[in-house]
């Protein structure tokens, strides 16, 4: 098994702990919810002539496997992530379906990728967590072939994504110690500022930078909503610390706040994202 041990930092602890386990346990729901994002990336790969594809922050492997299936014998897709539980799930999926994707445990900011190897680098919500994004994207550029493409999907601002901030807003009166979000800090909305993302890519040596907003409708079954809001985001960190009565009150309050997104048996919302595109310089690598 290929493995580069990530540094013992907050992100590594998070994704090898409760957050990683939650993703594994809710894999099917999350993959269904983010399928429209996955489809954007897969179609972009297939629209070009990529044969060696790298998926950053691949998680439990849905996008990596989708690309690998479409490439077939014409190419290969490698997924990289810092979460061992999620990669274990990804490898098990690949083995079950017989898809020859490769999964590497690594911190993509630091990992010694084969130089000038990949002709396309993609990511579904996996690039907002780097401690030093300029260093990370410079490292990815070196892994890209000359004129290789980058396409990453990242969240826009919290205000553009009310579904993703409903839980913390509804729970705030009951959990007065909730920390405020820090703009630009590694995390879900770390790439909210499109101008900052442009500077990061420019400073890390990418060219042809194209950052544009994209709004995608995502859905999940209503019957999964309470489980989803309990296991992810701010509630996942605080619910285990409170007594059962307080927990029930918080869940009831937060669930009620999600009612505008509920349409019968389906929960529906708009994922307000950035489509982040760039190219490696034509003169780099081999």
C-alpha cells in the first residue's frame, strides 16, 4: 500500500477520527447528495484527453471510481486523502466492483508525487483544507504535466450557502460557546473568497486561471436529515458533550429550521460553489 504519513495536525486528527468515520457511515447518502458535483468533474475529464487523473481529497472514493470507470483501459485515476478510514472504504469499493483505481494516504500539500505525471487534477470539495494552500498548489503543479489541467469545486461563502449554515444558526441560542468562523481558515469555506483563490493559484505557478460561480441543486432523503445534521458540521462536535434532554432540544430546534428545504420526502438545496480551473505552464516538466 502506498502511504505517506500526514503530519499530526488538526485536519489529520479530524479526518482520521469522528469526521472520517461519519463520512464512511453516511457514504451512500453523501455520494447521492453530491452526485451533481461528481458529474461535473467526470464530464470535464471525459471532455478532454486525460489519461492520468489525480483526485485530491478523494474521501471514500466515489469521484475517483466514477472517473476510473469512464476511462476504462484508456487511463487511470488515483485518489489521495489523509483519512485512513475513508480510504479503507474507497479501496473496499474498488475491490468489490473490480475498478482499478489507486488510493494513496497522503497530505497532498507535502507528498512527493511523481513529477510531471498527471494530465488532469480534480477535486470535489477537497482543496479547502490545506494549511499552506500556495505550497499545496505548487506541489500539485509540479505533479502536473506541461499544460495539464486543474478543475476543483469548492464552496463559495457561508452567506451563499444557507443550507450549510442553518444548523449553527439555529443552535447558536442553545450553544452560546459556538466559535465564530474564521474567514480564509482551512475548512469548508476556506475558499469562499474567489479573489484570494485566484492569488493562491497565481502565486503557486498556475496559468489560465478561470474561477466562476456554479450553482448546483443537491438532494437527500428527508428521512436522513436528522442523521445528517447530527453527524456533520458544528453539531457533530457539540451534541456528544451535552445531556440527553439538551441534545433532544437542539435536534428538534435545528430540524425545524431546515423545514424550508424539505419538499415532501426530499430535502433540496442549492450548493453555491466555485468552479476553479487552471493549467500548468506549457513549458514545465517533460
